């Protein structure tokens, strides 16, 4: 048998094997790794989706938290796992957009090491101001900031967080010079605005809504391209003169790089089906997040575009993480 024929037969055999593997998938339990703390939005998103997948497939789908290093411990583990669909990752998009551009070295390849399955959730953020701040709209804030460059500060839950990036993105797009003040976590960043330690803060929608409703803070703008269904009365950055602005805390499900396309497609179909369920949308709404959903190709394209944008923002703002 010549080498060409033998190679063709081997290729056909591999294709048939992969096809059979995908058709039979899953025939055992699946592990979903999460790099964020239990009880947080990423963890809850993973558990809500995993619970439904387990019901559909009649197989255990268990969530394991491997917390630390900006979700990189869990991400590295999945990127090095067998590409068979039985070890998955649910993570914030930070692991493939922010981490690659702020850390000098990564223990995983954000492009080749992970195969995007689907975008899962989107958590809008809100630029809020202290009630005594002399601006109520984005245009008034921009005017005030340009009148006193570098004098207006904003809080975030920490250096190089999605909130920090959103604030720098807004400054970059509008020409404002505003000063970033990192805090340890979202509650501390929000409290700094309430107390007047800083006039502005970029906080999650779920944190912002009760504060705005109580009059403890005022909403300047929501960071997503469209108004959130959870807060339809709050205007966005984009509709206040910054078209194309779209910053949110997104999550996605990933498989290890090299996972057969047939398995990725099968996982994608089930994840998207789960995200459309009314009960899931209602559970997410209680967390202040909205279900996303996408094809694997759409997820990959979205991630690549966002990573490039964040790289530009990080370079211009000179953001560095030790």
C-alpha cells in the first residue's frame, strides 16, 4: 500500500472516529472549571447553565472553582486538558481580552489554547456620580473634565478590571483627562462615590440600580451599546454622543483548543438553547445580567475585536500590572 493511500485511509478513519465521538457526546460526566469565586456572577452563570445541561444530557455537569491569578489558574488547566469536550471553562472575557495585553507572560495561549463555544452573559456597567457632583449628563461631565484636566477622578474595583478599562475607554473616546483610583472590589469602589471620596465610579448595573433609585448616586451613562432591558430608563454612553462604545463584563464558555468542531457545535447548540429559556433569563435578571448567546465563530470574532480594542486602550492609558 503506497504512502498516499495509507495516509488517506488514516485520515478517513480519524474523521469517522471524530464523527462517532461527537454523535455519542457526552457519554460521561463533564467538568466546568471556573476561575472566579463561588457566588459571584461568573460562577452563578456557570452553575445555571451547567445545571440545565446536566438535565438535558442525563450526565453530571459539575462546576469546579479554581480561584486565583485573575482566573488564569482555571484557564490554564482547561487549555492543557484533553480536547474532547469533557473539561470546559466558563470565564469572564478578561481571560482572553484583558489578561493577554496587561500581563507580560501567560501560562496559556488565549487564541490557540481555547476554543470559544458561545458568549454566555453580559453584565452592563454604569458610570455613576455622587449626587452633589455638578454634572448630570455625559456632555456636562465631558465639559467639566475638559475645563479642569486631570482633576476629576473615578473609582473602579481594581487595576485593569473591566470597570477600569471602561473608564479609560470613555476618556480616550471623549478626550477627557480623568484620574483612575483603584479600590479593592466593587462595593468599595461604589462606597467611595457615595462618600464623596471620588465624584465618579464605574460599577456594575446590579450595584448601581438600588443606589440610583435611592438617590444615593446618579447615573451618568450605561456602558453597553444598547439600553439594558433591566434598566430601560438609563441612557447609554453611545446614545449620548459616543457611537460604537460598548463595554460590559461578559462571560463565555470555552473548550480546550483543538476540540473537534463537531463537539463544539453540539455544545454551542445546547448552550444557546438553555440561554433562551424564560426561567434562565429570569434567574439571570435577578443577578443583574442578561443572557448573550452566539455561534462559536461569532464569539471568536467578538473576542478578537475586543482584545484589539483593549490593547489600544491599555497602551494609550499606560496600564501596567506587576
